[in-house]
């Protein structure tokens, strides 16, 4: 199996926003491999999987998902589309839902918890809630809010982590995951993620129960934005606390 550099970066950023069962040393091995790749370069995926002793990691799950999508007999190559499909679809929803029996001490709202675990398309807004042209961020404080809009409503995501290397005005739509902005989305990618969200009847049901999430005080877990900042800092720098 192979992977494109930009796909590995997206997958890595998603993992950094999640309290996954991987170690910092393992992540450093993946990042060392990632930073040696050009965004459009297609490289062997085996060194990524070899960084982990366990096969129960998001990176292994991505490999299994991509293999399932590939044509029979063809060598699978992981693209950004695979990463988005894996994390924005009902496939990922079911994985998140399966963790709920062990989350009773950490989850106060099942709907907020599950929606947060999905890749959703959001726009970034200024501190006063005003969005820029075509939905792009127009400036404001260091902790912009994100707005997840859909046909019948909207959820406001406060205190999201926006990595300092991202230009908030670079895109109208961004991929959000667990309180972190993980990537700009092209118009085609935003349509893809929206379609995957809409095709998940459980997501469509639960999101109507969510009008606001504050990641500075997320569920019973504390400051998720600070968690994302700390996880991000060793690799790209952490931004403001």
C-alpha cells in the first residue's frame, strides 16, 4: 500500500486532535517520515504502520478502509479523499459510538461527543461572529469560532484550535475534528464531506440536539483546545495558549 504526502499529513493532524492510544515516540517516527515527503509525492505506507507495535491504530484503520474501497487486485494508494471518507462517514461514526460504554465518566452529551468525533465542514468566524467573504475568516482574536451549517440549522463551535501555520483566510470551508481545524477543504472536498454527513442518518438525528460546543470546557474532559495545542506543538509549533 502507498500514500500521498498530503493524505498522510491530513491523517496525522486528525490523530493529533484525538486521545488515541499511540505514544509520542511513535508519532515522532510518523512525522519524521511525513516531513520527508512532498505533498504530491506517493510513497510506501509500510514505514507508517511499522512505527506501531499494535495494529489497532487509526493509521491501520485507514489502511483497512482504503483496501476495502480499492478495486480487487489493484495496489491501493491512500489519497486525501480516502482520509476524508474514512473520518466523515458512517464508518467512523460507528467506531466512535462503539467507545461509548467506556465513556460514562467523560461524556455528558452523547450527541456532542459523537458529532465532535466526525470530520465536518465548517466556516471560521471573527470574535463577533461575522464571517468573511464566501464564509472565510475575516480576522479577529486568536481563538476563532467555527460554524457548522446545514440545511435545517447550525452548530457553533467555540474555542477551536486553529494551527498557527494555517492562513484562516485561505479557504471558505475547513475540516474540523474534535475541536481542531485540521485542513482547508476545496469546494469539491467540502461537497464530499457534506454528502457523507448527510448520508449518515444517526449524524443527521443527533446534530439537531447540538447548537453549541465549547472546546475550552468540552464534555467532562476539560480544555480540548489546549489538549490539541499541546499535541500539535512538538511538530508544527503550538500557537498561543
